[in-house]
C-alpha cells in the first residue's frame, strides 16, 4: 500500500528561528551601514529567500550579494543555533515516521545551513532528505524547491503533502497541484494562508497530526 509522503517547511513550521534570522539580517545591514527595519518588519523576512528580501531594500545586485555573504557570516557561527523547536512538532514527525511515511524538509533556507539544523534536531533522523536553496540562489523559490524534492525522491505530486506556515509554501504546493496544510504557529497567519488558497489549517501540532492521519 502506498503511503502519503510529507514535505515539511523548516522555519516557522518545525522551529521558531526568529531570533537567529532577524539577528543575522540586522548584522548584515549594520555592516553595510544601512538602517535596520523594526522587528515587526524583520519577521516578514522569515520564509522568502534572502535575496528576495534584501533586493527591495538595497537595490544594487552587488550590495545584495554582499548582504547575503554577511548574513551567512554570522549565521554559520551562531545564527544556526538560535532557534526553539515548537512544542509537540517532534511527536508529529516521529509518529508519521513510525507509521511508515516518508518525510523530507523542503525549505528556502540555504541547503547546507538547513541540513546542519535538521541534523541537530532530536527528530532530525526521521527525514529522508533536506532540500534547500542553492548557495547562488538559482534554486530558491518554493515551486522549484518542491520540484527538486519530487525529483530527488522519485515522487509524483499526488503522493505528497506540503506543510508550512507561509503563503510561499501553499503557493508552491498549489503550483504542483499538491495537497497542503498551513500551520498557524509560525510567521504567516490565517489571513495570509487563506489568501494563498490553503487546503487545510492546523492551529496546533496535535491538530496537524489528526489532519495528516486523515
């Protein structure tokens, strides 16, 4: 019997990475002597690719690449550790894995960074693969990332679900006509997810587990 396969977003779905991401963005902007947006604005940077967020602020492509390099400079030392695991999400992941489902992380985070984080999660071993953005940003949008995951794992979209907290996760899933669940404990919120055409919403990891068990 074929079992559903679950793709999990990372930031805002498995981990609350607000401190690490916003601190690294602020570090990069300060180094470039640019004003740092307020925290409410910086939280919107969690989800899209770095280049997507830096470009409107800096404009110049060379400055954007410099900002990305500065962000990574801090992230590689300390930023990757600055996160909390959402209470209960580990039980969901381990339950799905124990039931025989294949699991992967699909994130717009740079893939080496994402792999490092997932390897250190207490339930990280449940994931068959971690699919993230390329270093140069040539693969960074959710439709491309999901396509890469499907290819790597030799899957069809009809076999899979995408679980995430931002509109990009839902739009990426819909691009591939894939089932999806929006989680409400992350950085997007109900209004954003519903506007993106989300298939179902989960307020807690417990609700998510029930939805995915179907």
